[in-house]
C-alpha cells in the first residue's frame, strides 16, 4: 500500500473519541523518573548532576510501555504515564525526585519553541555526530564533557523510545485476526519510527513523526506550552517532495496533521488543556511572503480537530494572499476563535529593537498565548503582569505610606494642572517598573545553574551542542528575555481622561472629592458616578482619551527597555493580561472611569467592554493609535462579531477591516464569533454545549469548563453586528 492509501483509511472522529476516553490510574511521570534517579545514584558520582539528570530522562522516555491508538498515524502518547501505585510508592518516588528540583516557569523550564529545522535536516544521528565533534573541540573541559555526555544519553532515550514504538506497532500488526488494512497502517508506523533511528526523516510522515515524538518527550519531562513553531516552514521541504513525487495528496497531509494535533488534547485526560502554539504564514528569512500549500493544510487540520489545545497563530503581511486570510476567517467563524492574526509589520520592527539579526527575527513564532519568540535561539520564556492601576489608586487616594519618588514633596491633591498630575503618576510608574524588574530577576535567579541543567532540551537549541553549554547557561544564540504584560490600558486611559475632564477642565470635582468618592465606591456620589461613566472612553476614536493609551504604551515600554535580565537579555512588554484583569480588579477599589470596586479591569489591549460605543471602525481606529513596535512580546486585542459577519458577502468587509487595522500599525487581533444568545444559553444549560469552544484571551477553551467570572467577562465583550 502507498502512504496515501494508508493515511486515507484512518478516522479522525474515532481517534478523538479514543483520546478523550478516561484513563485509569494516576498521572505519575515521577514514578518513572525516580527509577532512573535510583539507578543513577548507584552508578554515577553524585558530583555529576547532569549525568544523573540524563539517566532519569532516559528512564522517563524508555520505561513506560508505548501506547498506540487504533486510529493513529503519528504516534506518541502520555497515557503510559498513568500508573496504579500505592500511596507509599508514590510518596517514595516524589521524595526521590524532589532531591533533584526542576526549573519552573520563572526559571525557564518551558514555553519554548525548539529548533526543529536542524533535527529535520540532520536527524538524530546528525545531532549525535555534532555531539561527538563538540566533545573533541572541548577536549579537557570536564564540565563540557559532562553536558555532552548527558545530551547524548538523552538522545539515546529518544532513539530507544522510537524503537519501542516500532516494536509495539509491529506486535500489534502481527496480532491474529488483525485487519490487513489496519496491519498495513501499523507497519507504516513501525517503518517510520525505525527509519528515524538511523537517518534524517525522508518523508513528510517521518518528519511529522519526529517532531511529535520530541514534543511528547517534552511532555514526559513535565514541560508545558511547548510550541510547535513554524510547522509550515520547517516541514515544507519534506511535504513538497512527497507531493511532487505523488506519495501523498494535500488531503493526506491535512489528515496526518490533524491526527497529530488531536493528541494535543490528550492533556484533558489529566484535567486540563496544553497551550501548544502553532505558527503559520508570515515572511521567510529573506522577507518574502512564506504562505504555501502546507499553511492551508495546517489551517484546515486545526478546523477539523475542532478542539482547544492547538493554539494556532497566523502571521499576516501586506503580501499575504487574501485567499489565505479569508481561509483564516472561515476557521475563526466556526466558533473556534483561532487562528489569532499577527501583524508582521508590527512584530518584526518590535523585535529588531533588541539587536537580533534580521534573518532570525523574520523567523519568529509564538509560544504560549501570543508571546513572540525566536525558535531555537533563546532560553525558554518567562513573563508576569504589570498593573498600573495600583499606582494610580495609591496616587489619588494619597496612601499614607505613599512615597512618589525620593525628594518629591508635592501631594497629588495639591497639583493645579493635568500635566502636573501626569508627572507624579509617571514617577510612580517608573518606580513600579523598577520594583517589577527587581522582583522578576529575583524569581528568575538560580543559585547553581550547573545543578539545574536541561540535557534533552538543550539538544534543540542552536549552538548549545557546539558551545557545550546548557540552554539556560549561555548555550543559546541569544540571552534570555522576560515579558511584562501591561494590563488595563482601557481602564488607565478612561480614568486619566475622566480626571482631566472632571477635575481640571470642567472643575466638577476636586481630586480630594474624587478620592472620597472612590473610597466610598461611589455610594452617595451618584451624580459624580454618572459623570465618570459619561466621560470620554477609549475605543471611540476620540483623541481626548486615546492619547493616554498612546502615552501608556510608549512610556512604560521605554522604561522597561532600560533593564536587562540576569544574563543581559531584554525586558519585552505586551498589551496582554490573559485573564489576570479579572483577578487584579477583584483586589482594587473603584476607579475614576466609573468602574466599581472589585470589577475586572479592561482586558489586554481592548477598550473597556461596553465603552466602545461607536462601532467597530471607531474601535479599530482607536486601538491602532499606540505604537506597538514598542511591544516586542505582543498584543491581545479581543473582538467579538456576530456569526453573520463570517457569511459569504460579509466576510470580505471583515477581511478589509483587518487589513486597515494592520496597515495602521495594529499588532494582533483575535475574534469570537459565537452569539451572545448562545453564550447565555450555554451558561444556563451547559449539558447542551459540551463542545462549545471560545477564545478567552490568548487561548481558546471549552466555554462550559471556564469559571463563571471568565464566562461573564467573555459575555460582556462588545458584540459587533454590523461592519
């Protein structure tokens, strides 16, 4: 049978049902890792921590029995990590593993896009050859030799894992009574896995299999939000060769990708989703439009899977064909809420500010939600939330412990002009940025980096093998970066506009009187509350308010740009919040824009929900005014359109709206297309909507599984019915 015939016999729907079948036992990767540690402690000098870690990784990859679904084409599953062990056995395993603490999100464990291009080019044998060459180049350097030995052992674990899957597939194919077509598919899996142990991948199926097996190994290590990156670029040479040779069709490629992406949803069997960012489109290293037939296959595969987990991002350029953007909108219009649309014309200049080589910047992808990342060229990502509203609240209320800045004696209630007030607020924010940076660098600090190496992960970063250095210890091409998500641009802009209008222009109220009203949560201050709500709001193409969003984006980004991470990397900024705007708002009192205590802040780069009253065009004109080339991390602009906006004849208007937004400098847009009525009914009757997917903020999720406060936040977004 040909590859095309074998692929065409699989059933995606049945595979999804298999994947979502509950798994008995407890998810205990530490059980397998502990076995490696136990043996390593007997065989390896305790001073050689990298080798001990590598031995544990080898056990983690090779001890679990492979699991192959009946409808698999591309194999690799987390199901083998579910085991039935006693409480004492679990405690013993956890205690042993705890002796070798792993890095966490802040100390750079995950949220990483590997260098898949290199391993697809040279294969596992090629990486092992590079390790051998590096060992000779660093002869006499014991530290380098230990890391290289650890990397080699980790890759041996990957090789033996592929062999184990090949053996399992062969055994299943030989089972008595096995259907010949089913056996042929299993032998196809066997041959692909074995081929990858001796050479670089020679077909699209083999390339995709190697990528997924590596990704599943990261999951075994406990890494989260590991991106697949620009899959339509690094797999394209294998894809187009098979297409040209008649080995596969476009539909075959789409089905293989869907078969792979469906397994991202395996995480749900242990209680949650994994946010695996996949990037398509954009430009190539030479700046030319890189959309290709594989880009469309990936897009359609995500649509066919129709589940949260594959977090698709589409890079858009001025040269991106309208056909591709229209296909993106069709997928968004199904209700999935992705792909998120990213503007190369904003993201590339933003990243270039940090001194990266232009060819590398043009190859950027995303990790996690929307975080811009150079695949395989920098350590794993970390980020946090910067809340400017806290400092505005302290300033207006004249917190008794308030120290605006050393030597500053002026109190906010004494200022006579908006400019004077802004100078005080800016001093507060400058101090806040420094406090944030100091805390972030404290969280990122590792006392002994040599005791916290990542021998497997380091195999998939450029220069780690050549330099014989760990990815988090100088091995990667570029240093670490940290993203500061700037929250509440709508709340900030609306509050500052209200202060300017009510206090300094109309003299409706003094700052002291405003502070009193905020302390009272506007109770007994009904007229002032109405005036605050009626003050100009961000999102209506009104420069009176929009100028504060422009100031906020630029000024705070400039302040963060002054600082560096522990190894000399940059602090990026983003206009994003995930769902932190809800939690941040819960701990804050009332704000000058009329928002009541405890209510959510505005979300990410979006105007405050319900305050963008002049239609989507005015919203887009407002939100595109800030200079997002200051925000190297990225932006989240949440918008909601009625499902009718995605129908034939109307979708063209939406496409042109996005083109205008990006031409004016907008950085990102993500869209929900589920009607308000459907969302309300889903809250009241969740049993009728088990598969309803919505865009939350930087990721999509099943609506009925979200906390009620998050459901309400999505529901409150302004729905645009007309374009």
